[in-house]
C-alpha cells in the first residue's frame, strides 16, 4: 500500500488565530509565516499598537493650521526645480538615444 502525500498543502488549523497579549482580542492570520513572526515578536493587535502611538496636541494643532505664504512660495520653487531637473534628464535621454 503506497500513500502519496502532497507536500505543497500545509494544514495548520490551530495556527490561524491567537490572542493579543494586551487586550486579549482574537487576531486572525492568513499566512503561517506572519503568524510565526507575530508569535516570536509578541506583536499586539492594530488597536493596541495605535494606543501606544503618542502625538501631542501641539503637533496636531500645527498640522491643522494653513500654510504660510512663505511656505507656499518655497513649495512652488521646489516644484519648479523638480520639473526642470526632470526635463533635463529626459532631454539627455532623448539626445543619447538619437545619437545611435
């Protein structure tokens, strides 16, 4: 009697889920390697990861405020320089191709 075992199929029914070490919420994994990495690193769920993220209220207020005129001008100058550099590189490429 010969048993043929298909080695490509990997069954790991008990390895799809694990609990978050902080909040005990169930985390579901679709791949074995990500599950193994999460167990090894003792990773937390996404909601617990966001709780640890600290952003001060001052930073949030700075981001909400509109840009100053000087800042907008610097952005404009930077974009003009970016497009000029791109045109130069494109011209060099076209010139190099036409020499052949």
